[in-house]
C-alpha cells in the first residue's frame, strides 16, 4: 500500500471546486423535475446542493430519498437524539456540508449552542448528561469499530426500545454513507449555511484551514 493510501487527510481534496457540480436548474429534464419536486427549497428558492448533485444518478436518487427522508422526518428517535448522532458523525467524517446543514436542525430540536460546540470535544467533555454521552459514544464506536460494544448497547437499551436501537445504528450508517459521497465529490455548502463551521479535528492546529467543501 502506498503512502498516499495510508494517509487520511482531515479535509476533502476538492479545494479547486467540486468533482461533480450540482445540476443547474436550467438543465433539469422532466424526470429530474419530478424527482426533485417534493423537496422543500431553501429560503433563497434553491434546492440543497446534496440533492441536485445526487440526482445526477436518478435511479439511485429515486430510492435514496424515501429512505433518508424516513430517518430524518418519520423515524422513531427523538429529534434531539437524531441530531446529536448526526452532528457527531459529521464531525467524525470531517463532513463540513453535513455539519453545516444539520446545525440549524439541531438548534430546532433543542440542542443548545454550547452543546453544538461541545460535540467536537466528544462524549468525555464536561457537561454532557449520561444519556447524551452514551449517544456520542455510540456514534464514535460505530465510526471506529463498525459495531456497538456490549457495554454501549446495554447502556443505550436503558433509554431506547428495540426499534430505536436498530435505528441508531442505521442512522449513523446512513450519514456515514452520505458523508462518503459528499466529501468525495466535494459538494459545496450553500452560502446561507457557511457560518456553521465544522469544529477542527482533535489535535489540529487552530490556524489550520478546514477547506471550503463538505457535505446533507
């Protein structure tokens, strides 16, 4: 294995622009318009770049959207639980787009500004309640080991039913998948969300730039 493949950069290698640009609206054919019709637009009247990029694969998009929407809108987890798991996953995968789009959703779910900042510090940071710390531990274990330890599963089972335990693993996996896609293609974060900066990785220099692209 080469040194290039052994090195894991802290940011996507897309500083010169996205590898796949969002599909401009004037290039949408009738099928594309149908696929995108149900998605709410941002305040500026545009659709989020994650959708207008992924729709370049319409067959995949047609099945991806209902699955992702169910987890985001109709899942069994409380909104606050869902957003803490997503934010920690965005941090772990260095997914600036995912972080930027979900900070407002986390706020709406009751996650405070201090808690949002603390997500980057991890589950051992002072101030988390035991249930919240368990969620961040779960996100970290799934990211690191692709499984929950017996201790973490048992601890989560004190707060969640069987369906919610299943959903925790699927939700974290879903947002890893989205991060892989968006980080790889370099999807740019919309200007209206650019103020929601992804916290720097643990141990990184404070003056090290994170890069202009991330991922939803």
